[in-house]
């Protein structure tokens, strides 16, 4: 919980993610990655997590680019590469998803899904992906591809039941600068005192 990464993640095998390589029987909450993820090895590459099994994931996002350079690659996506089971709710991804091979099962949000995904989004302009999930055997509920303008619209997320607003100093999980940014996790924001800036 309350974790983030920046920079670049370089992988040589499988289960490569911006924040977590693989997670089983755990929880991830209130976390994000802006790291670019690049893998030269094999499968299961995600902007936030490479491989998920029986984990609960909520209030997370990934904005870094995801690149799988393996000639034989599967399950590459903006948020999670491969999800065997578990849940994802209130999540989004915006980074460009690129693969060298043509094996497929790549998506804007999830590469390969057996879990339950709800109230989650991907930017279908910046990710370059037309589908949320490359191969789906799980459950999708209110999982939508959005334009950049829609990703910066408060009503998109209040309509999906997110704990979000566009005001400062509230107790909401998410903060958005309506029309200017996508959702941001409030706990990572800091106050800027304009009175302290030299003029």
C-alpha cells in the first residue's frame, strides 16, 4: 500500500512490472507506477504488475510505456500482463504498449485475464490499444477505453463510483484537476505555498 515507482524497469525473463514482478495471495492498494517497463525475455509484462494470482488490487494506475522486445511474447499490457485470478477495481493505464512479436494477447489494461476487473479504464489514444484485454476468460464490468479528454473529466470517474473529487483538502482517495489531468492519488500530493515563492 502507498507505494510508487519512477524511472525505467529492465527485464530479461518473464513476470516484469513497473511496481511488482509477480504477486500471489496479496493486496495492492493506493499505489502507482510512472516507470517505463522494457522486457527482452518472454511473457507477462505490465506497466504496474507482470503476473497476478489470487490478489486484490484497487486504487492503482500506471502511466509508463510498456515494451516487450521478445520475439515470442504474450500477455503485455498497460497495467497487468497476466492475471490468473483475483480482482482489480478503480484502476487505469495510459502508457504506450509495444510488442516486437506477433503472438498477441496484449491489451491496454490487461494482457491475459482470468480474474474480475471492474470500474477500470485505459486510454485508447496513448496506449495504442483498441481492447482492454488481449484474451479474456474472466469477468469485465464497466471496463472502458477512453480518450485523453475523457480521462481528464471528473464525471467519468464519479459515474463509475470512484472516491474522487476536484477540490483540495478533502478526504477523497483520488483528486483530479478537471479538464487538465487524469486522476491522482491524493496521498502522494503535496501542498504548495504560493506565499513562499520569491517574486
